C-alpha cells in the first residue's frame, strides 16, 4: 500500500473510532428510555466497536500506530 492508502485507512479509523465513542455515549443517554432502547443502542454501539477493531487490526498489520 502507498502512503495515500495508509492515510485513507488512518482517516477511516479515526472516523469510526469517533463514531464508536458517540454510540457508546448514546447508550448512557437512552438509559432512561427503557430496556428496549438500551438494547438497541447497545447493539448499535457494539457494531461500531467491531468496525473500529477491524480497522485497528488492519493498521497494526501495516505497522501504523494511532498517535
């Protein structure tokens, strides 16, 4: 991969990491709305975390660390 692709992958990782953090905060916000809302928010947050971990592992394979 070239530097441009590495930069793109790193940018995607940062975006997905921010999204995962936002989704995790959403779980706390909907806590007062009931168990179904908590479940849906938790599932959404888990998907975002999985996407972050996939991109994180791809970056690690390339030897790129998040600064």
